[in-house]
C-alpha cells in the first residue's frame, strides 16, 4: 500500500487502538495530527513518534469543531484522510441509564463524528479527493447489556456513513467504517479473568484482537487499493459476529 505523504487526522489517538493507528500510518511515512484529551498520553505518543503533531481537543465542544478543522486544514495544508476513532462509554442497564449519560455518549460518539465528517468533507471537496474511516463497534450490530447508549451511537455512525458515502462518491470521497470486536487494550486488561475467558470462548478464533488488526484494516481503506470500496463496514472481530 502506497500511503506516503498523505495528510491524516486521527482522533482518539491516546487510546489502545489510537496508538496502533498512529504507529501504522507513521511507519507508512505520513503527515499526522493525532488528537485526544489526555495530555500525558499524547506527550508520550509524541516522544515515541517524534514527527507527528498532537492536539488536545474535546469533541463535546461542538461549537468549536469547525474552527478546529480549519486550523488542522491549514497546519496540514489540506486533509487527505480522516480517521474518527474517539469515543466514550457510560454503561448502565437501560432503566438506570440517565438521560444525561444517554445524551453525553450520543453527543461525543455520534454527533461529534458527524460534525468532524461534515467539516472534513468541505475541505476534501476542493481537491475532489478524500478518505474517511469511522471506527464503530461490534455492539452497534449486536447490542450489548448495559450499553444501550453506546450501541445506539455506534449503530448511528454506520447508518450515517452510508448516507455520506452516497452523497459524495462522485466527488471521489470514500466513507467507510471499521467495526472492531473485542480488542486487547488497557481497558480489557482490567477485566476479570473469568469474564475475559468466558468472552474469549464466544470468539471463534479463540482470542482477543489486537490494535494492529484494526489499524491494518483502516490502512487498507485509506489506501488507493480501496478506491472502489465505499459505504461499507468491515468487521474485525475474530468471527464473533458475521454480517
């Protein structure tokens, strides 16, 4: 895959999957801006990958997203690829889930992703080229106990990505999704071993995925080899869910 010198914005870069995304595109010689909310983790990321740029940005500040994207566009001198990886969870059973926590997850995971796409597409239209990859989740297809808000936000990303793909395909802008299953990260490392083993037993491949499994798929969709792939969701879940 020839992705050299592409200008890439990666959100949620300080997490496990985000780190793998930065590493993958860094090794492919791209110009990267990595965003997140954790100052210490972004600083460590910069030390590991010194040629990247980092930016602290809170996606819940919707009114600031357009100006933020303008600043990224100027800094990169254009945006070729947008990877929307940022997201949060606020889990609870539905009858205990507050309206505030429902809205917060939808605002950050779904509305912010929509706005990032909207303002990135405006930049991409100038040169009639762009790739957007939205990171969704297996639970956006299957649902999950205690994650009604998170599942709804991820399912929403899949649906609106299809609409965007239809709207801008003729402008040479491709919008696709990658839907990870259960990936080994700091968060899954904290899961009770018995629960983790029960989870692994439900995965046909018999193991958790890695961040690299996700980033390899994202890199393919970002490359010109995937120019005829549009409006699709690629599942990276070890066979746990087969669409």
